[in-house]
C-alpha cells in the first residue's frame, strides 16, 4: 500500500477501521440488553423457586412448569450473550488484522472478509435466539388469569 507518507497510510487504515468500531459499539448495546434481560429472568426464577418451596399439589406443578420455562429462557439468553460476545471479538480481530496487514504489508482480504462474515453470522444467530426468548416470554405471559 504505497499512498505516500506513513501518516496518510495510518489515516486510511483508521478510516477502514471506523465502521467495525461502530459495529462494536452496537454489539455492546445488544450485550447490555441481553444481560439485563438475563438478570430479569434469573430474578424471576429465584422468586418462583421461593414460591415453589411453599407450594403443594397443582400449584407446585405450575411453579415447576414456570421454572422450566425460565430455565429455557436463561439458556437462550446465555447462548445469545455468548454469540454476541464472539461476534464482538471477531470484529475486534478484523480491526487488528487491518492494522497488521498495513504495517506488515500482507494481503488480509480473505481473512478479514471471512472473520467479518463469521461475526455477522454469530450476531444474526444471537439476535434470533433473543427473538425466540421474547416470543417464549410472551407466550408464557399470563395477564388477568
């Protein structure tokens, strides 16, 4: 990459890295939403466990069903958090590769493209898991029953 001075080169690399850095910011916001949602699920499950200890018969079975739903929701959120974190890590590696490729003068086109595609696929699956958890929460919702 011979565009002139090293300062111009580094400026160009920073321009290339800006979009992935904004993406990291967005993934950070998604992670905040996911972790807050997981915390709410865990808190609700703890309250259900306490209520189940004092329950018997049909009420105890209802609490156990609700706890199974809460456990499944927590697993979905945990997987979504894991995949979102992996996505953020992959994007960060893309940024590092952009700089290394410029400084060490090698072609990182394929690794950058591959890692970025993996990051997006990971984020897509995380968002689908989040959506599944939201649908599950709504289907388990009992208002006025």
